[in-house]
């Protein structure tokens, strides 16, 4: 087993957890919104601003919204970590404006005549090191704060927020003896010794992962996750103060055509796919038994469409897992993708990253019952397409 390539650090603070956001659920009482309801809502054309529109998920969201007949304007800052080639002039037929969300006058200008903001813009991933932290906060939190302030000024009362399952940290676990428990971050010594499973904080026994629901406490375990929690809190405060509506979509591990090639900010599916394209074996960290819910990007776009519709009839702040409901281990995903690509089988390296959690698997039930969203693309089918689908440069 090779040494851990990431610098070892200890966390003297232990696990800090926040309770779930205590704001009221979305209600069917949209007239409580204090804003003039500019423009039509359900069943009619909605004027939508998509932020982060040139990104992997943003592009699919714009495509889905336009296909549903909505009028879409777009912006993207073209972050160099996400875009190694110049931004296009348009996304799925919608003209693209290069705007950084910290630029207040530009944001004010682009909000004119907008009914709903679908906010995908974010700096994602674990990043390289702590030097990335200010930029995560600037992009994700300052950017969101500027957007919310300008939405309030412009009387735009509806937002769909791209949040993430990273807000849950380790998710939900059960100890055979102590019932529901929340494991602490895994110790470096355990990880280095190949003990990857999370354990019961009371007795140290192996804890069993369960399906995490939206009311689970928030427990961000890296800087990026902390900025996603802050986005949720900012938007919840905004919804409460304005009487507006926010649907926060907690994406699980998104994959599919158009993922950026491997960068320090890429998700695991893009890294494996890039390796296979170069004729290399996917490198599976830990022992490959870590579980995730891999959800196809077209399903994520469909969830955004469903959420947009919900903002037209309800008010308040509400979070939804966007997940397939059929979790897989990272090792299984790597093996399936390698098979589909006809490439070398994965290598399990035993490496680990301190910001990683062991398992995050989700209950997709709330999105099904309240938004009518159910993932349609199965993992085998999705990976078969992804194995040869183009990546973004
Ligand atoms: C990912 C995204 C995060 C997003 C979240 C939900 C990244 C880096 N992370 O989080 O932005 O909010 O999904 O959509 O984009 N692994 C390997 N080999 C590798 C790289 C990673 O085995 O080469 C393992 C990791 O150790 C981890 C798992 O794969 O156990 C998932 O890693 P990754 O996709 O990077 O991060 P997530 O925490 O799942």
C-alpha cells in the first residue's frame, strides 16, 4: 500500500455539527410572498436565470429548461479550475454572459425581468489545499450573498439552489448497541492502518450506514462542505425575511456526458473516466468499499425542472436529496465503468483523503412525493453511456 500522498493533519476540534435547518417547509400558500409575483408561474413560460450555466450540470439544466419551453438567460464566471478552454458564446442555444457573482452591478443588470433564479454556480470538489479556502468562500458564499441581495432589490422571489450531500458529512449510522449514532471524523491513524469504516462514538463498534434523509443534522467535514452549508443558511434566512421560496437540491454524486476532465476539483467518476480514456486503470482509494449514490446528470436536470415548478406554487425553504436511491461502492462503480470502457480493471490503492467521508447514501423519497422527481437512469445504463461520452476539455 503506497503512502498517503496528502499531508497528514489532525483535527483538534473534533466534529462540530449543526442541527437541520429549522425553517418551515414549503407550503401551498405562495401568496404569502411579499414580492410582486412578476410574470407567469406554473404551466406557463417562466423567465429563468441560470447561474453557472456553462458548467457540467448547468449545461444540462439549461437544456432541460429550454426543452420545457422556459425562457432562459444564463451567466457563468468561467472559473479557471472548471474551464480550461474559453467559455462558449451560448449554452444550449441560450446566450451566455460572463459574469462573476461578486460583481453587484452586473448581477443587478442580469436579474431584470427574471422570475426565478436556478443557482448552479459554485466552486466544487475538495480542492488542492487550504490556499483554496478563500476562493471557495468568495465563489460560493459571497457570490450567493450578492445574488440574494440583488434578488431582493429586484423583487425576484424564487430560487432553486444547487446544494450537495456534502452538508451531511458521514450521514446516518446505526450501532448494534447504541442505535442511531453520528461517527466522528475518521482518525488519521485508523485510515493509515487501513481501518476505513466509521465507528460508534460510544463503543467503537463498526457502525452500519443508513439512508440519510433531509432532516439529518448538517455536519460539513471539509471547507467546500462548509461553504455549501453556509449557502443553505443564507438562502433560508433570505426566504424567511422576504417570504420568498427556495428549493435546495442536495445533489449526490453526479456523473454523465460533459463532465470536466480530471482536475483537482473533479468528482471520482470524471477521474476514473479520464484515466480509462488515457489507457490507465482507475485508482480506487481506501479499500473501494465506500458507498455513494451516483445519479445521472439528466436526472439532476429533471430534478431542477421539477423544483422550478414547485417554486411557482409554494413558499418557504425546503431541501431535497437528488439521488438514484440505488447506492453502489466506489469499487463497484470503477469496475463497471472499466468494463463498459473496455479498459484495464481498477487498482485499489489504499490511499485516503482527510476530507472524505466513508459512506453517504440517501433516501430519495421526499423528492418523489413532494416534487414528483424519480431518477430514471440506472447505473449500468448510465455508465455504459458515460464510458464513451465526451468529457469537457
Ligand atoms: C462529490 C464531489 C462534490 C459534490 C458531491 C455531490 C468532487 C471532488 N466531489 O463529493 O463536489 O458536491 O460529490 O455531488 O467533485 N476516490 C477514489 N479515487 C479517486 C478520487 C476519489 O477512489 O481518484 C474516492 C474518494 O476517496 C471518495 C469517493 O471516491 O471515497 C468519492 O470521491 P469524490 O467524488 O471526489 O467526492 P465526494 O465526497 O463523493
